[in-house]
C-alpha cells in the first residue's frame, strides 16, 4: 500500500513535466519542419534562377493542390513549387518540388499571429512581396513561454526570434 501511495505521488508530480516536454517537442518539430522547407524553397529559387513559392494548402496531397487563402491554415499543410508563370498559384506547367502533409500537432501554428499565406522567392532568394518582416508564431494554445516566433525578412532569410513574448520587430 505504501508503495502504491508513493507511486501515485510521483506520477502526480511528474505528469505536468511530461506534458510540458511533449508540447515543447511538438512545437520544436513543427518549427524545424517549417523553417527547413522555407530554406529549401529559397535555395531552389536561387539554384533554378526563377520563382519558387511555398504556400499553405487545404489539401496538399491532392492530385492538383491549390494555394489556400482565408480560413486555410498552415497546420493543414503546404506545397512548394516552381512558379513558371509567376502567378503565385500552382497551375498547369508548374513543377511540384515538395509536399508537406498536415502537421501532427493541430495547434502548432497560431494563425492569428498575422503570418503570410505564402512565401514567394525570386531568383535572388528574396521575397517577391517587399514589405516588412513576416512573423509566424508556433503554439496557439500553450503558455507564451513555450511558444516560438519565426521571422522571415524581406531578403528571404528565416530565423527563430525567441519565445512567444518576442516579436520580429524587437529582435532583428
């Protein structure tokens, strides 16, 4: 009986730590997948000397996927393709480079963070839409200290700025 009581106490103490560890691991995995694909898209644009687009898609594994806007989430997946006609959308004649299916953690990307619906890279590796740095926040339902902020500047470089208390404008 004493052994069972000690086990119950240990489980109650350890369970929150495991939850934090699992959440942090899921966010880390999502950030690494996203940033690797961003860097891949940028490097392919430079290597091929043309436009490459990474855009979120409601059904990235469909026979003919489309770039999504509005309610379509990065969490549902994305596609990376050579945009031969510079339309910003996947059309006939464009070459598919990579498909990322839906992320395993449904709350991994905070869509309310004001992130972009697509990243369009030019032959120089720069983003086609010149403006301000785009911020994508990972971890919509977890505590702010475990969130991760990813910044993509106008030159096309992606970096992790810090936790959920950081913004791309304050840590450049």
